[in-house]
């Protein structure tokens, strides 16, 4: 059994330096009532061929997001290490305890993995896993891709996420990887990016990285999963890991989250009767929908409008919403060339 580098308490059951195809687990050691003396397995697949870069592909950081894991499993089933220049490390169920129960957060500690970086080797299970990814796996990689969707609660217009960093070379590498993924929409992460995310972890590690938001709704959309699988293969072509020419794409539409106040949040509990969809441009004061109160039928419905003009990147998929819940994630388009 190969052990993790550094001071991580996690171990991996396969040798990540060995050539060939190997399937095993990262052993997330956490003692609780359900599993007092064992470990929680986090599946890991290594395909190592000839010389070339190492690409880490993550899915299932949120356990109710399934298009990414499905695309990763397709890749694992169809790629041979014999045809690979470099190494592909696949983790289709990064938050395996959460994926097993279709939960956004880990059932072990109630923590959101994509808000747990850089983590702590001596922390709780989610923190220890975040520490392993950022401190052990990322430093050995040349690029990282992290696949997400809107989960049960929301739906995203499919997009790649590229961090704009103080290191201009790293920013350019992130953007090139996002362009290679091939979606017409790129969400540029700037000062409003959460520094507890996988994207922020890769920035700290100095590793080129993109995430992707791929629909959502709590199922597996076949068209969106096709986009994800194709995007992974195109990124591998971009990195010269597999043969093939990248298809030509139109210049992507780049957007960024300018201010959290642009987003529409539910002002109270109620039934949201939505009048828009992700992927649309909207105007300030345009009707977004109606908030009904079916449990209080005498209460007057509330008309909701967009606080500012912009592009709707994602919308809520719930019917009954709670006060403070995101109803529409509104971003701003970046001028061409930015």
C-alpha cells in the first residue's frame, strides 16, 4: 500500500507512480458510530502511459451532481493507458459519502467539500480530504479539471470556469484549458471567487485548472453529459495526452460575477413561479416571477424583478423556496478580449 506524501493522514491503496491501469481507493480514515475501525473509501483510477503531463479529473465533490461522475466513468471505460501520453488520475466520486446518499454536503460532518479548502490534515473528514487533494495530489499534477452541476437545487447554463489570477501566465493557461473544453460560455472567476474552492486550491498550488458547471436538477442529462465527456477529451488533446486535432470554436462568451447584489434572492418563504431561464439576458426591473403563498392563501402574491441587467447563469429548480435562497445567479458579460 502506497502512503500519501506530506503530513496527510489519508493513504491510497494503489501506486500512483506505476505505469498501467490501476483502480483503488483513497482511504479516508474517520472513526464514527457507523464505521468505528475502518475507513471511508474514495475511489481513484490511474491510467499511466508514456511520458507526458499528469491530469487530475474530479467529479462528485457535491454528492447530488451526477453529469460529471457519469462523464468520468465513460472516460475510464473507453481510454487505454497504451494510447495515453502521460497520466490520467480520475476521481469520479470525490465526496463518496455524499454521492452515496445524493447529498450536497458530506453526511459524515455536514460540510461542503468545495468550501473546505485548503483543509487540515488533522481536521474533520471533509477538511482532511480537502487537505489531501490540495497538498498531496495537486502538486504532482500539470492540470486539474473539476466537474460540477447545479445539483438538486439549481440548473446552470453549461460553462467552464477559469480563475483570473495575479500570475498572468497561470491565468492564460486556465483560459486556454477552458477554451479547449469547448463550451460557448466561460465564467471568469475573479475577486468574488470563494477562496475555499477547488479553483482557489489550484491557484495556491500554481496548477492550471478549470471547473465546469453542467446543467443540474439532480439527474443525468444525456446531452449535457455528452458535452462533459467531449470537453474532457478535448482538454486531453490540448495537453497532447491523446491524438487528435481540436475542433474550431467560436469565441466564447465570457462572464463574471461582478457583485453579489446582482443575484436575485428569495425575500421570503414561498412558491416561486419563475418567468425566465438560465442562459437569458435580462434587464433591471424586468419581471423574474411571482412568489405565491399557497399555505397562506389570503396573503397577496409578491412580484419579483431583477435588481440589475445581466446574464442569468443559473436558476433555482425548487418550487418551494426559503428566504435568502438563490433564485437567479446574474453575472455580467466581459468585453471581448478580456
